[in-house]
């Protein structure tokens, strides 16, 4: 188990400073991956809404014909 030093040189037994720095350095990359993953369901939702509107318009057109 390595002894880690905090910003002022104080002993950090849990190593939380090192873990926090690793989290901060990793966070922007995680957000980019999350944005790329969430765009897939969004596109599917938009396509589903367009198809549903087309079906409703077709049914309304047939009913009023």
C-alpha cells in the first residue's frame, strides 16, 4: 500500500486525492462517450415519432376520403 501525499504534503491514508485527480482527468472523456451513446436512442425516438405521425396522417386521410 503506497503512502500518498496531499496537496500540502499531509498524509492521505485513503489516497482520496489521487482518486479525485484520476476522476477529474477521466470525467471529460466519460461525458463524450455518454453523449455518443445517448444520440442513438434519440435518433430512434425521432424516427419513431415521424413514423407514428405518418400513420396517423394516413389513417386520417383514409377516414376523410
